[in-house]
């Protein structure tokens, strides 16, 4: 039996801001089918984690870590949830705050978290063979594991869920937060700054990212976010493994959040559409094509393209519901647009899992024209709820959505190549044409019904990777 410890800053069902949480929540569940390994997960104990979950936690251990001159107390709690053991790193000063990111000292908070995880390795009732860290907030655990070797010959995997967020701090943070010899600066430094993500890329035994296309894309400047030379250097050690989704969790047949459960029934899906139209004061008519967006309102998601062509698209006989939170620029834009088209466009500036699922269930089309997309889970959830994704051909979107081809009848959605608003508009109009052609629309839904995006295959790939790292895997 080999032990794998996941280190991350979010994880469903405890705390979520995006796809990272879904992956860290569902991948251990998929890996647990493999009897040769045990996966446990360690997370920060945020104030936002519900009282129900907190009540289920048990005290595990406590100790101190030095964040430079700061002597910080750490308490580890643990709990079992769905047969996985979770550890939580508690410290009031760093984590007893509203929300989970966006503080001036986020860098210091996750330096602390990483140091606490490394120190915790001496206290846990679990000795990892592989430490598997996710995104910049956990990246320093990989560096510290290599530098200070808390466990002899522990291997490390670092997964990039999004290269854009790197945890960059002034280089002075190296001496301010760490008590490490100067020779290690080079591994943590990039462009004159301390860069947590670079530290992970530099030190990890293997690097994975969440789709094959993104694994290639990030080696070129357009997608590399300034780190492409580091990724090029790591060459064959950078592997793309497509994310899956928890198909039990996202199942329209059993999802208690949606109005009417369904497997593939068009009639029942239309009932969900009418429920949404009624709920959000849109004209109730199941024939009107309903487009939805569930997204962080940030540039990455291709919202500038939507901004450009929205007024033109709104001339069509359609409805659009947008659910999201994020940058003020986009929040204002979509609110104002909703005022201009009260009969057609609804903007919901909130994070709401239940409404999101009702939208996946009621929508006909899911718009996701990302500028870049490491994997994207939203389009997979849409497919699971039989909602046709409309995407830009990048990263995981390219690997999971094949454009509908009316000649060969293949394809599970719609896509366009260039980051160009009128290419998006053209494909949106094409989607309307397919919707109005009963035969083609039925064919597209048939193709969507055949899609499989569970974790099964990808979990195998992760297991193989761990096996490669620990050859005597018994
Ligand atoms: P990212 O991680 O870049 O935000 P993904 O597509 O990988 O994008 O994952 C986004 C996840 O967050 C999906 O599960 C999506 O349904 C969910 N989500 C995004 N915005 C909201 C929102 N406002 N309310 C509820 N769920 C949301």
C-alpha cells in the first residue's frame, strides 16, 4: 500500500471557488478504487467552512512553525468524509477571515500553509510516499519537501490547474518568510521575484496539468504566462491528464437541486427550462433557445468577446442567463445589459451552486469562449446535463468538445478557433440554425448522450504516474 497526500487550497464539499475544488474533491474518490494506494488530503481550515463540517472534525495535533521571525501556532484537525481522511491546518490569524483569497498577504498566508504542511508530516499518522500539490497556493510544499526532506525520498507531483495565478512576491520575502540557505533562492525566483508556482515547477519530480492540449500550449509564450522557459526545460516531465467530473454528484437523474430529474428526456429538460424562465421572469416558452453562462467573470473566460457581440446576438429570438461573480468591469457590463434586455437577458451576480445546477439542467446551450482554459469543468457539467457547449478551441475545451458536423453527424457541441468576437457570433448563429433543424438537433443531443467524462480513465493515468515514481509499488 502506498500513501499519497494531496495538498490544496480548496476542495469540495468543504470550500470552493472554482474547478480546483471539484478536482481535489473528486479525484481522491476515484483513486480510492485502486487498492494499492491510499489518498488523503490536507487543506487550510477557513472560517467559511461550514459549522456542520467543523463539528465532524477531531483534534489531531498542534505545533508551531516559524514564518521568518513570526512564531505561528498550528492546530491540525482531521475528519473522514466519504471514506477519505482530510486534515485541516488551523491558524486564526491567517485563515479566520471572510472569503478565501484576495488579501494583501495571500503570499504570506500560503507560505505559512506550506510550512505548516511540511511540519505536519512529522505529526500525521500517515507517511506519504508521494506528496501531490495543486496550484500556487500549495506549490511551496514541493520545494520545501525537496529542500528540507522531512521524509526521506518522498516523491512529489505538482499539478497546474491554472498557470495564470502564480503567487508572486518581492524577492525580499525569501529571507523574510524562510530560514533557508541563500543557495536555494534560484529555485524559488523568477524574473527578480519570489514565485511560488515556479518553485513547484522547478522542484517537482513530475508536473501534470489538466489537459493534453494545455500541457503543450503552456510551452509557448501566448499561453505560458511568462513561465514557458521553465516548462520547456522540464520537457517530458510535463504531462497532460484530462480532468473528469464526479458523475454521481453531477447527475441530472438524481440531482436534488434541479426542478425535474431526467436522463435524456427532451420533454423533462424543457420543464427545467420553463422552471428557469418562470423563476427569473423571462417569457415562458419552451421553444425559445436558452443560452446560459456559469462562470467566474474574468478575462480568461473570453468575456471580452461576449461583450463585443452581445447587442448583435440579442437581436435574435433567444434568452440568456448569466451567473457569475468577478471583475467589476464584467459585473457592470452584464447588469447593464440585463436592464437593456429585460425580456431576454438575466444577470445573477452571485455564487450559487443550486442555481448553477438548475441552469445546467434548463439551458440548451452553454457559452464558454475562453481565452485560455487549462481543462474547464463547466463544459463537462453542461454535457452531463445535456446542454450543448459552445467553446473556443483551446486547452481542455479543445480536448472535450468536438464541433457538430452536419455532414458526418459527429460532434457534441460548437467551437471556433480564433480569439475573435465575430467568430463567436458566427458560431452562436450556427447553433441557432442547428437548434431549429429538428433532425440535426436530435442528432447533436444523441451525440451528447454518448459523452463520458467520468474520472475512471484519468484516475488510472494518475495511478500510473505514482507507480512510475515509486517503482516498488506493491
Ligand atoms: P474555473 O476553475 O477556471 O473557474 P472550471 O470550468 O474549471 O473553471 O470550474 C468552474 C466551476 O465553478 C464549475 O463547477 C462551475 O459550475 C462553478 N461556478 C463558477 N461560477 C459559479 C457561480 N457563480 N455559481 C455557482 N457555481 C459556479
